């Protein structure tokens, strides 16, 4: 039995190699970029109007006031996407511009349409005060200049990043390939049938992890259900994976010390470079990890109870995926404990919890009832994991607790 800190160190040094690939930036959601990405263009590309209105040269208004007004001749209307070129411009001229339209040469400010005074034929606008320059104008390169950094390498690409890529001319990007995860459920009790006897258990862990893969970090390959008699079959499956594109094997169940818990026994038949079995945590105490020697492959043995399996995926597999994909080590955010909580001093507890906000803007963490590893109702009601550290048994209301967002949500909200 090791502590969680030691387990994380083993995971950190047990990195397997994941290849890179080049993909279209439009298909990069939730992928991990390998290189820093820089803007290919200035943005905005040209100086343009922030409002519908009229562009003028502010110098033409220096001497204007209520007693000394001036008519400005309307030359043309320029809409977004129009060529803004003018053959020749003179003093006291104006151009009607729509939002996003490029500003013609020799014009340096915009009067919003709501403040315009037209003559009766709408061929001139009347100005009776001095107008400042640079009003309601978006200048070329004021947001991004060419070669400005968009995102650093090792970023989980989000929709906002894709918007920036497509705006700034980024067509293709180099990302880490998605690791291929081969998943096995275990146990005679596991059933995929719709109607199951009360001595059977519906297969849920594989569906949970598969659902994570639909929008996050890895490809899921369902290895099916290994029954209690399938220890040798499991060994053959591992051997076969060495010659395949599988990167990581994950099992759910058969990892403890019972008669039918064959996973640790089979894994120890292989040459391993790093290994741990049993971590002083709850839920998930029997969790197992190993990296196979002479091959870029690893294996996790997760407990079979749904919440134990979910917690171990969140706090062991997930950080490991971050590590092999080049994402920075995740940092928790803090919240004040809403209710007192006690536990064993020797272990870390991963608790199903709920974040709420007080009227004065404080974030509070409520430990939910029903923390047993078979209870899924509290998991459904939770919106965060609370990590209650070892070396401490009593946690009082108002104490700051480390919090981790569920997998699939943006964990970089609090950075």
C-alpha cells in the first residue's frame, strides 16, 4: 500500500510515447496541440467601423461649433466586404459606413448614425461641433498582430480556440494522436441484458468511460466482459495488445484480493517497469497500475464499484492521460467547506460534492450524503469532486478544500 502522492510520482515517470498528427483546425476540439500556435495574420485585417455611421476627417471639424456649423458632402456608402477605395477626397466630405466596413484613406473618425443631422435631401450631413479622432474605429491588428501567440503547446483545445484559429488563418495544426484505450469489464455478475436478475449487475462502467471518450482525449475500444474463469483469456488479450495499436488497457473489477480477482495475478506474469497495487484512498483503494517493459503500453486495474471506478479514472487515469499528451499538471481550485466532515487520518477521500455560490459571491463546497462507492444518486447530484487530504481527520465548516471539476467539463476555469 502506497499513498496517493507516491502513486502520482510513479504515474509521472511511467510515460508512454504518443505520436503526433496534423489535422484541420476545425476538427481539433478537445485535442492537445503539440506546438505553440501563432496568428497567421493581423486581426482585424483592416481598420474598420465599430458602428453604423459616417466617417469623416476629424481635422475638418477643428473650428466647428454651434455658431459655426458645416455641411459635409456624402460621397458613398461602404458596407462590410466592400472595397473602401476612393478616387479622390476633399475637405468637408463624409462616407457612410456600416459596422465592419473598412475605413477609407484620409478618414479617421466615425459619427454614429444616431447622432447624424441630415439635410432635407440626405446628400449632406450637418456637423456643428468638434469631433475627436479615432472614435468608434477598430484598428488593423489591434486584437491580434501577425505572429502573436494564440495558445501555448499542451492546451486542451476549446470552441473559443477554434473560433480564433478560423478567424486568424490557422488551417492545420499538429496535435497528439488520441490514445487507444482497450477496456474490459470483469465478473460473472456483469450483464449487458436489458432485463437482469437481482443477482446480476448491469454493465455501467464501460458505458461511463465510453461516454467520456466521445468528446475527450482518447479512443475507446470495448474488450467486452471477462468472466471469473477468463484469467488465461485475459493474459492472451494483453499479449495480443502488444502487437496492436492499443496504448492503454483498463479493467474494471477483479482487482482486489478475492478468489476471482485475477487481474493482479495475471499482470504480474509480465515484465513491468513500474507497478503499484493499493493506494491509501477511498473510494478506490485496490487500484492498480503497471507499465510494461520493452513496449510503450500501460495498464490500469480499477475497482468494480461504479463510484470507485469513476473516482480512480478521474484521479489516476485522467492525470496520466494529461501527462502522456503533454498537458500541464492539473491544479485544484479552492472552495470553503459548507458542512463539517470527519474521516480516517491515514487516507485521502475523494468525495462527491456540490459547489454552490452564496449571495455575497463566496464559493462553498457541500459534501453530499451517500458517499458509499455503490451509491450513484449522490454522484448524479454532484458537480465536483472534493479532495480531503490525509494527515487530517476533522474538517470544519469554512475550511478551504481542494476541488476538481468532473471529467468533460473545462478544468481550466480556475487557473
